[in-house]
C-alpha cells in the first residue's frame, strides 16, 4: 500500500521543519534564475527558438521538481 504523504504537505506550513530541511528552496530559486538568465541571453544574442525552448523546458523541469516528481 502507498505511504500516506500528508505530512509532506503539512511540512510547508511548519516553519521549524522548513529550516531543518536545508537550502532546497534557495537552490531552486538560484537554478531558476541562472537558467532564465541563460535563456534570455540566447534570445538577446539572436537564437530565439533555442532560448524559448530552453525557457519552456526549464519551466517544466522546475515545476516537476517543485511538486516532487
């Protein structure tokens, strides 16, 4: 039987447990910023299809990472 992960959802509302978890949120924001900056640079340099594809793919990956898949 699948394990109940209700505690996983409750953890987001408990600040004590969030501090113990480490810098997972900070790393996510840092990676998202670097990826967005890189894709924006590609768009500015003239490679619009590659930059747009990078933004779309990185958004999907970050969304899946955030929801825990």
